[in-house]
C-alpha cells in the first residue's frame, strides 16, 4: 500500500504539471486572441508545416524577425503543440498513479479537447473557413476551464481537507483552500435559490456562454448585416448583465459556515467583472466611437486591429473574459465541491 509520504511527491509533481498546463494555456489563449485581433490566422497558409518547414524546425530568425502576423500565428501553433504535450504528460501521471475517478474523467476530457482543438486549428487554415474559426474560439476557453478544474482538484487532493460538522446537523468539508470559521464578516440573507448550490455553477455557465457570444462578434463576416450585428451585440450585453448579477450574488451569498476561500474568490470575481465591463466599454469606443443611439445602424466590419491601443483594449477584453471563467471554475469547486466531498477524503468512496 502506498504511504502518504511516498504519495506526496507524486501529488506535488501532478500539481506542478497541472499548473504548468493552466499557465501555458492562458498564454496560448492570449496569442489566439491577438491572432484574431490582427486577423493573422492565414499568415501561415499551410498546416501542420510552416512554409514547408517542420513546425518545430522553422528558422528562429525568420519567426522572430519576420512580420508581426507570422510571429503571432507561428507562436500560436508552437504554444498549441506545447499544451498538447503537457496534457499528455498530465494524463500519464493521473492514470498511472490511479487518481480519483472524477480527475481521470476531466483529464480524459482535456486530452480529447486538445486533440479536437488542434484539428480545428488546422482545418481553419487549410479550408480558410471562419465558421471553423468560431468553433475553434469556443473550444479554447472550454479547455482552459477544464485545465483550471484539474489544477484545483489536484490541489485539494494534496491538502486532504478535513471533515467538520456544519450548521443544521449536516456535514461539510473545511476546504483546504480556506474556511470561514471564527471570522466575523458581513453577510446578506438570500433566498434558497440564490445560495452557493446554484450561483457558482450558474456563473461558470454564464461566463462561458458570454465568451461564446463574444467569439461570434469577433469572428463576424464582413458581409454580415447590421441586423445580425445588432442582435449579437444585444445578446452580448445581456450576457454581461447576467455575469455581473451572478458575480454580485456570489459575493453576497457567502455565509460564515462557508469556506473563506469562496468569499475571497467571489471578491476577486467582482473585481474582474468590473474591469471587464470597463474594458468592454473601452473596446466599443476605440472600435466604433461614441454611439449616436442605442446601437449603430451600420456595420463597420469585424473587430480587427485599427491601432495599437485598439488592439490592446480589444484583446485585453477577450483575455479578461477567459480569466473570469477560470476564476468562476475555481470558486465553484472550492465552494460547492466542498459539500460534495463531505464525509470522506477526496477520492475515497463514501461509507
């Protein structure tokens, strides 16, 4: 039987690889957002080769000293391949060391997603199809959410949260990431539907759907009608309102018997959402100017870089949306996952 002492280094290595996956994926998504902003997806017309070279053997001087579009697209490919390798390494660690079933399921999903994402990226180039680009843009944040969930669960597995009694005779887990016991913090009484059982998962779903709506806007065809544009903008604004309301509810729903880490993550999310709203307004202003009415009557084309400032604001808006999704995943697992694991060590079958 494996002792806790011998399992600790394995758990630490798995956690480090999982964190490396999250960090590399975040960088990959930043490059992907820049590729969209600068409309650089076709800067390299072949795939998986790069101008006839093996992707990994493409001359460094030509990549770093070449056009900006080439730098972005080739860098995006290299990061995508790196994420694929890290995912496979993580899968090997998780399955060989017999990690909990839920963790194995998430890692298997990550492997399938990273393969699908690579194929979609290649098809987007070979077919020069923006519809595939839209699907590609939606799969990336989904993979990031899965990777973040894996890292969070591995961290909790390492810490082995302890079981404690909760109010009302129930049981709960003192979340390894923090507990609210003994803290005197302001709380607001909310109806049962607005408690931790509903709000965090709903926020994860809303944040992801908001990214999907944003991806459709960023990949709109130049031939799209003004009516299409107005509908998508309206949908995006409604999504922003939903994310804002849910993030605020998550902050208000926290109670003293809930994990303190959930309270901290809810505060982080409120800050991120406020920043996202400001960046969204900035992205509109730098791309379309001050609107004369509720929404413009003319469609001025896809959101592409018209200036360095516009590129930074627009790309930052997309990247911050992905960070909101990741933070929502962590908060949801810290908050609601603690209750699900009550009465047992993480990964052990219930009695």
